[in-house]
């Protein structure tokens, strides 16, 4: 069985290609969907709150601000260590 990975920048058509392959009956895995599912778990939210305290709000019902995490990750040089 052949395995193909699709990579590219934001807006490059990865999701479109994945949907086309999926619609054609191929087995596909979406890392974006896996991450979205992980973001829903309390354990991951708790870990992210420890790493990005300004990007996760709440105490019992934690809410992740993915834009803030992206901003910190891409623009905060101290987080690149």
C-alpha cells in the first residue's frame, strides 16, 4: 500500500486535496482534525495553560485561544528555545 503525505503552507490546498482523495474512497488522516480533537480534551487544555497561560482562559472550563498560541509561537523568540 502506498502512503502519501501532503504538506504546504496555509491556504495551499492541503484540505482540498485531502477532501478530493477522501471523496474518491481513499483512506485519509487529517493532522488538522487530530489537533482540533485534542484541543477539546481537558488534559491538553491544562498542559497548554501551563505553557501559554495568556492563551488559555478559565479555571474549570478552559477555553483555548488558538490565535494567541500561534502569535506566541511564531513571534515570541523566547518560546522558540
